[in-house]
C-alpha cells in the first residue's frame, strides 16, 4: 500500500450531512500533516510541534520504488500555525481544529491516499467487499475511498483521536450504500464504513511492556464498538463504553487492506534512527561472522541495498537459527508427496542444516530498516520466521504477539517489515553466528 500526503488540508464547511456529534465533551481538533514540513507549520524561530507519525506496515523503510514526493511509507504530522480543519457550529462542538483525512480516493480533499498492495505471504491483503471505484483506484480495493479522519488537539498534550469515514467532494461525510448507518438517541446520525476502520491500542506501554490489546471498530462519531461478525456485515457490534478512540503510542489502524502504526514523539525516542541502524550493521560486520561450512566471511549489505541478495550476505536456517553463507545443496526431496504414478517427488524448497540436521526454510537475512517499527534500539540478534528480517529481541517478541487483521474476519501475526505471516512456535528465532576461526 502507498500513502500520499498533501501539503495542505481541505477545510470542510460548517454544514455537514453526517457529522461526529457524539462525544461532545471531547475536543476534536484534527491534524495537519506531511512528512516534510509545509509552509506555515511553525515560525522559523520555533521548533515544530509533532503530533506523531503514521508508519505503513509491510514496507521496510521505503516504498518499492522509493519515497518520492508525496508518496512515502512514513508520514509525520505537525502542528500548523493556523487551523485548517472543521469549524465550529451548532452541532460540532470544537474549536480551531486541524484535520487529516485518509482514504483510497485521489480527490483533493484526501490528505493521505492509501492503496492496498499484497504483502509478502498475503499478510496485509483485504478480503471483504469494497466500496466501489472512484478516485482512479482499483475497483477491487477493499479500502474505503474516504476511510478515516485523525483529529488532534492544538494544545498540550496534543491528544490525537480517530474517526471513521471522511469528507467527499460535496464536503459531506460519505458512507457507501452498504455501510451500516443508524440514528443515535439524540437524533443525530452515526455509522461505519463498508469494511470498517479497526483500531487496537496496546494493553500496556508499547515500548516497555509490549502486549496486544483487543481489536475494536471505530464509528463516524468516534464511538468504539466490538467487531462485527464479518468486516462488511450490516449489523454493528456492541458498544464498548469504557474504551475511547484516543490514539496512543503503538496504536494500530487497519483499513481492510492497509495497516498503519501510530507512534508518538515520546515513543519514537526509544527507536533507532537510520544512523544508529547503520552503526549496528557495521558492528555486525566488524565481528566478521563466518560461514561454518565454507569459512567465508559474511556481511550484511547496506541499508540502501534492499531485495538484492549480495554474494556475502548471511543466510539462515529459520528452524534452528544457524547462520551460513549461501549454498545450493542440502535440499530434502523426500519431504514432498510422491508424484503421479509414484514418480520421484519434487523438492519442497526446504534444506537440512549441516550443523544440527534440522530441516526447514533457508532464507537470506535482511536488517529491518524502518526504525519506527522497533520497540527499542537493542542489538539485532533475532530474525522473524520465515522472512529473515533481523532486529532486536524485544521487537520480534513484541510483534510476534500481535494478531493483524486479514480478510473478512481472520487474524494472523506478521512481520512488520514485509507483512509475511509468521510461522513456527514463536514466529522468530535467535541467530547463531560463528566467529572468525583466526
């Protein structure tokens, strides 16, 4: 999936057809956004105030074709000097808000254009009915054209809240024909997008005690509901009164085809920068790890070199963690079922580790390059299974516990760097390197 951030946000009119009038006690000023600071964000003599960052799961630090212009895999949301969101009226009890609108549509009122792409292993693809075409995107997409809005208070502590649906070209809240809608007890309207906007807040502190919470659905008014029977079911789930739509560090937002991670400035202080990740890579290579069979020195490629296997790149047997150089032997043909007429079975692609004889996938190792997905800046000692993305122990343990939505009502843990479904008992493995023999 791709995010496209606009440098300016549209200011909707004070008259809306369907409006978030619930939770009136909560101020709902939305946010300005861009990964690069647009004009008017803050005076030159002042530091910018960052609300947080949205990070796309399944992209290891950049889009496949690179981050270009407004298209990128990570977006920072900053406070502007002037509000650019919904203005107060007799229904909407807010003051000088900012708004950031996210959806599949490429129309001008959408600040971040989200398109779903198939993640590795199918972990991030949607599976429910879409809201139809429009905006120049694929009609098969399961992401709503006007998926959600994020609103943020303009004064400390800059609380961010999420609401389902967004404004269409007529500057009204838009919901598809098949979306669930109802009238609230005070005579106003609320509803859900066709395939839903799901949110999961971490059960504890995301960086200190990573533990998954419970997936909920957010309505147009920002109310919290239990999940529907399926993503596009007409009957809404039960209202959850004791939970809110307030985003916190580590909150996950699933748009049925794309999953976003919300990181706060406080949480990002615990994550490694690109410079720190490069330093960790150099430390790994400085230890001169060797292939225990070929005795050749192994080296992790530069962070800029992605998906291109280098001849010195380390490979791992994901069922045991032994790290080797690449070799093209060790296939186990006897693990595949016999062919028609009892013919010799084809290879399963699994290899037998020459160190411990365990059989399993044999894949190249890649450093996780998106620092915002890390839970700490610890050494890269573990890898996700079966994709081979390497990061800290705390990071693999945290993400391997998180069930990410898939299809109409399924959940599966996945690698945050590529979206591949995790396999094995734990979903990760400790890497076993052999040092130089000299």
